[in-house]
């Protein structure tokens, strides 16, 4: 497969390099810190930041900012990778997602910033830009090492964040 993880040893050559991957969303933002290792990539931290729709916007964005900022301080990633906004039928939802992306881009200050459209993430992880969620999650778990119990508890958002971080590694040798 061209552009994907298989046969891409160069994609993880930077042992010790860390990427913060973010799957942005106003109600649920997935995040993951992935580290390049000699034999692939390992998930150091992953989770989902949830905000309630009844919270005022500055509080919601502030909560997302605070959790992501703490992850950056704790794990010091060299790169921040975020999924591009996907403008579908729900424009208000897309606007909220765009605002979260703005927070992520601000937090990336002083670090390499990468962004990937959703179809590219799916293509690089699964070889198919239209891959279903189940296939994405299975491939992500197959591509990384980490705590199996923790991986079993990942939300789709956290799994997507791991995929986005992996794409930053794959993009390095392009």
C-alpha cells in the first residue's frame, strides 16, 4: 500500500520523538501522545475530553485547553497533529470543531504542527479513505504497542487521536 504504515520503517526512525494527536470536537475531543520506538510506536497517554453542551463556550474551550496543555507539559511532544475540520451537513457542529482546532493550533506554538483531512487519516491507517470506525480502531491497535487494558477502554475519539498521531510519523518521510 502506498503512503501507509506497512513497510514504512522510516516512519518511526525517530526513536524518542513524541507526537500529540488530537481528534477535535466541542463535545468530545480525543487526544493521544505517541512515541516513536525502535520497533514501532507506543501510546504513552490517550483519553477523551468531554464537555457538556449547557456549558458556556469559553468554559468548554477552556477545559479542552487545560487538559491538552497538561498533556503537553507532561509529555513534551515535538509535534502536534490535528484532524482538519470536516464540513458536513451540520454547520454549527463544524464551527465548534473549528474553534477547538484553533485552541490546538495555539497550543502547538513552538512545535511542529501537522493537520490531516479525515479521509487521508483513514487511507494511511487502513488503506481505504472510506474505512469504517471498527476497521480504523482495529488497525490502530495493531499498529501501536501499549497497555492492552487501557486500549480496550479507548473511546472512538481517543483511537482517532492515536491514528492522527501515527499519520504525523508517516508524513515525516514524505
